[in-house]
C-alpha cells in the first residue's frame, strides 16, 4: 500500500467519523418512570431535550415524588441511549472493517 492509498483511506475514515457524529446527534431516546407519568427525551449527546409530567402529579406535597420520578426517567433514557450508541458504534466499526470490540469510542 502506497502513501496515496493510506491518505485516501484516512480521508474516507474521517468522512465516516463525521457522518457518525451527525447520525448520533440526530438520535433521540425516550425514558419514563411512574408508569409513564413522567417522560423525558434525551439527545444522542445525553442532553435533556423534552419533559412531560402528567398533571395528576402536580399537587401539594407531591414535589419530592415528582423530582424522584424525573431522575428515574432520566436514568431510563440514559440507559437506552447508551445501548443505542453502542449499537451504532458497532455498526460503524463493522462498516469500517474494524475488528469486533475495537470500535471507535
């Protein structure tokens, strides 16, 4: 393999890495707690994008329960996000011809 081929492969890998970042930025996962009373959406980078709180939870004396449910919903979404990102990384690593377990992360 000559230097030109190596540079072409490096450029192709860089383009695929940029594409992977774009794909991951577009990923959104939902998490929930309390049987769906609290729902949140996280972006591929783990940013909390949306929340939904069932109106029945907003009552005097329920603040602490609501706060705990929000934390639980975030944890649920983050777990799902981590799984989804690992799947995406595995797919991209396969496309790049990287050995299993090497990945990009």
